[in-house]
């Protein structure tokens, strides 16, 4: 097994250098002396065998179990080297190619998300101890891509800017507009739209933990008369709204349910209404979810290419009135989360255990690199029934953001 993995690594590492310490203590080096340089120790023969048979799962699982250990570098630096070389080995190894195509063939099964299964999948990640998220997210618990207009904003500033950017595209030009927030999380977006823009918001979620926290926050801010949070699947919503927003939820819908999603948006949006979808996508075409992410972090999840999304919008008879691609904004967001997680690692370990901490570290590092080195990005798609529901040019977005920022400064 060791000889086989040795042969693969000699072909695979073409950028930088990887130092490997084998279970028997011997040291091998692959690649060149040029940067970047990373090191790893395989502690057991079973780890080597796992790396050969299922590398997409093996790296994360072995790191979680403590049988794959970075040497002379962090797990982020080790993954960065591996991802950089993966990009330079597009054809991949035969076993890796076979596993990729098998995942692609079965992805509709993996992403079959009827309401009951969706709730189980959501609970897997979002019904964790609420204190966990408070230890690495911003104060508003925005668990989605922030927006960095300058690039040097703090996480708090960038998340405020994200909400402002989305609100600008929703064209909240008068008070008491009704808004549906699909996948409302801990309520930050809904509360912001009610408090700062005078909207009347209904937020729906499948997370018990998020629902309880969102309702608690609404009560604390005295916004119960303007914001309602419900434990509800988006497909069961029947009433109509002036505006619809969905941030960071579409990744959990599944390719087989896109038609249902956009039919719901079309059904629930007023004839003169505006909707805004903010989601993770991939710029390199359709693919499949990394099996480690699917098993440990987001079961049933998938980040689509725009070519998989737009046909369903067309069939819903909604107009696409604006599309914006945010490229490295999520990489920067994840960098902030990763550093905050590291700073609070001891506190998080008291909530769970060391294996959980390594799992979350691996998730945050791998996700950042997916945006920084691979084809992941954020798309924001604005939708309407009527082409005249939004202004002719995009100037209004900046104007709305500037006006909102001025109001918020006055209120502060």
C-alpha cells in the first residue's frame, strides 16, 4: 500500500513540495524545493490504505481521527498545497475519476430533499449548540458570505454591508412592504429589514435552534409586531409577499427540487414584487458535493452552476433582472471565521471534543480554499414578474446603499 501511494504522490505533487512521514518513521519528499512546502505524517497503515481507496473522504476523516497530522505547517497550509496540485492534475488518478463520475451519477439521490428529510439535514448542522456559532460568527450571527466593498472591513462591517447590499436590490422604497425570508437563520436579515427599512417580515426555517433564537431576538428588540418566525418548509408557504429574499439556503434545496423552489417564489411573489436569491455556486460547471462535506457537514447539500439554475427560473416565467457574482468575498469571510474559531478553540472544545474541533477546522479551511483556489463563488440573482419592477440601470443599488448607510449613522 505504501509503495502504491508513494507512486501516486510522485506523479501528483508537481507544485511545491510535500514531505511525508510514513507509519514506520521513514521520510519521503515529493515535488520541488520551491514554495509552498508542507508536511504530513501518516500514523497508521490503515490511514495509508484509506488514502489509496477513498482519498476524498480519507484526508478529512484521518485528520479528525488524529492519524493524519500536519508536520511543520498548519492544516490550512497542507490543504492549500494539496488543492493547488489537484488543480494541476485535472485528469486525476483513475480511481479518483471513477469516484467522481459515480458521485455525479447518484447526486440526484443524494440531494433528494423532501420536507422531512430536509429538516433532518438542517438539524445535522444548524441545531448544534448555539454558543458554538457565537464563538466564530459576527454579533448578528450571519452565517453566509459577507460583503467587502473596500476589502479591509472587519467581519462585523462586512456583514452589515452584505445586508445593506441585499436590501438595496430588494428596492424597499416604502414602509410596510411584506417580505418572505426563506431560510431565515437566526433572524438577522429579517430583523434588519424590519428595524431599518420598516418592512413586515415572515421568516421560515427548519431549524428548531435557529427558530428559538430568532423569536427570542425579535422579542428582545420589540419587533414581534413586524417580524414573525415560523418552523416551516418553504414549499408550504401560500400567501403572497411584496418581496422575497433567500440568503444561504438554496444550497440545501437539491438539484431535483429547483423547479419547486422557483415555482414557490413565483407563486408567492406579488405581480409587482422583487425577489433576491443569494447562494453559493460554482463557476466551472455542474459537479457534485465533496463526499466529506456531504457526510459530516451538509448532508443533501449542493452548490450549483448557474447553468443548472437559470433554466428553472426561465420555466417559472420569472424575469432575471440582475445577476451579480461575488468572487473572493466568501474566501475573506471564511478567513475571518477560521481565525475566530482558532482563537476560541479551547472554549469550543468544552462544548464538544477534540475530534469535533478538528472536523470544524477542516471544514472551514477546505471551504475557504474552495473559494480562493477552486471554482466556488457567490451569485445574487434578482427576480421579478414585471421587467419594470426595478429601475432601468444598476445605479439605484449604490444610491440605496448610500442612503441606508446615512440613515444607520443617524440612528447610531
